[in-house]
C-alpha cells in the first residue's frame, strides 16, 4: 500500500465526508477535503430546523471541530475553479494549487432554474446550501407573503419554515397532483389535504411565467402562465435540483447531466471518481435511476468507493430502494417499488385512516402475488423487516398477516393494525375473485 498517496475530495457533504472517514479507517493515506460552502461538515437535512429556531448552527455539525485533525483529514476552505487531469492538479480561486493521486468529486446539487424572467432578482432563491439558508434569513425578514414554485420535498420544507415565521404561502404545482411523478394519486391527495390543512394556498396545474421586480430590483409579485398576478416579497424555487458540476466543463472528465461513472464510481479518467448527487451512472448497477439524489445513497457511495480505493474494486450495490421524509408532522417511508402509476403486471392494496392523516399501500405482482413495495404515511415501520420480505420474494398474504412485525411506533402510539389488516385482506380477496 502506498502510504503517501494523496486522496483529494471536492465537497464536504455526506458523500465526501463518508468517503474520507472510511478511507481513513482502511488506510494511512493523506486525505484532503475541499469545500467552498463551509469549512466543517454539517447535516444538510437539518437546515430547516436552524431557520425555525429549533436548533443552532453548531447543533447540526455531527463532529466536533477537532475531529478532523485527530483523524488526520485536512480541510481546505476554497473553491475549485479547474481540474487538470493530466497534471493531477486542482486550481483554486485563491490561486493555490493542490496535487492529488486520486480525486473524488462529491460536489452535490444546486437548485434548478429554468430561465424564468426575474429568476435572479433579490428575494428569489432555492434551498440547498448553507448560503441559501443565510440568504433566506435575509430575504424573508419582515415580509408578509411568499410563493413557492415546485411540488416536492424541498417545497414542503420551505413552506413549513415560512409558516413558522407567520408568512403567507402560495404553493404552485405544475402537475395535477402533489409530487405526481413520485407519489400515487391516493398518497398525493392525502398529502395535498394535509398541506392545505396547514393554511398553504396549494395551486395545481399552475406554472410560473415570470417574477416581477419592484423599483429596487426586488421581487414584488409573480405572474403565472395563465396571466394571474400573485403578490409576494419572496419566491422559493424548489423545482428539483441538478448536479453541481459547472467547474468541470473545460476538463477532460466526461459528464452529461452529472459526472459520468461506471459501476465502481470511476469516471473516464482512471484516478478520478464521482459520488453522491453529482454522479450519473452510465448504466446503473441495479437498474435504478442513473442519478440518485438521496442522502443515504450518497452515504453508501462513499462507503463503497473507500473499499475500491483502499482494497479492491467494489461495485455499488445499494439493495432495494428506500426513502423517508416528513410532510409537516406526517412521516413518510417507502421500501421497494411503488410507482406513481401501477404497471400492467402490478396490483395494490390501500388503507387510509378516517382522519386522512395515515395510510398504507402494498404493491404486489399479479399472478405470483409477490410483494414488490410499500408506501406508508403516519406510521413508523421497520426497514429491516420489509427488506427481508423483498429479498425472499414474500407472498403478499404473508406480508398482510405479519404486518405487525414491521411496526416501529412507540408503545404509546396506537396503530390500528387489526383494522388495516382486515381492510387489506378484504381488498385482496376481491381482487383474487375478479382475477
């Protein structure tokens, strides 16, 4: 093992930091992390809680500041302007250069902009980085009305943040239902009602045309494509994110939407890798989407790449798809395959509470009745149990009968599993008869 090998990581998010930690566990290589966002790693998913006053900035740093020196991980607070793959050298905005033996690109995402007129006005922004949080503090001070553009998770987080400050929120969703490219109609309708219950003016089939400026160059209203004017002093752009890789455009590293990588997270340059939100698989090793912009997949990529760099080439194998999120106080979990629209070979069973605040959907394959996936809202379930059922190809009836094994709610939280199981059995019996 070449002990003096230098590993340089661009980006200090979950992907880059996980790679650094696991490389350190496996080697004595020199490790340097470069970031122009913050010097120290922080939990990006907790940004909203700093704005809402639930946490202080120091609370969202998972490691003490001396952790990095103790683990011999050098931190450089600077911006990488150019990568020279022939000289194995990085050129920084400070005019400094850094040499590397192996380079890991982990620069994450940036909020999407689609060329809207006025999208760069003061008071118009996305929410991804620490700088975005600082801008939001400044841009929402003393305002009364806001518009959010884009119906996804970041939009819901931003709505909750603004409502805590007493700011009226109008939420524009281009599709006919909330998060329509991810959630099936039933789940989308449940969450839509919940968002509206919290006082959000949720508008479907509504698209942004332009942001209108006041005399000082600040947002004062938006205009929709139907010609409606909506007064606001803040516009949140939450129509998804895209890989943050503009600094690579003059390099010899291949990219499409993201940095193109193989199953081992290696680019077309043998000693350059990409992980996390900015990586795009040429062909995903397990057939999933080629860009996975999720916290846990970034973490897995970091762990996988550390094995490749320190021991032997290791293919990225994330297992069954899962994700979790929160829509105000309703928690969401998904395991396996639950598409926004059922495929021809799929069927589903669905239960929803009378109060429309909890639901559970099971998807299975027609004919074989093999369990394929689950969506659950407002009920905490165990990942390991669903993962076991997915791995063994469990029958949907087995899943229904043993559903309580997956329960992860506290003892004081009453989950109506008997009611849920009865409804699911009834639906399955009817579908079996009709088939």
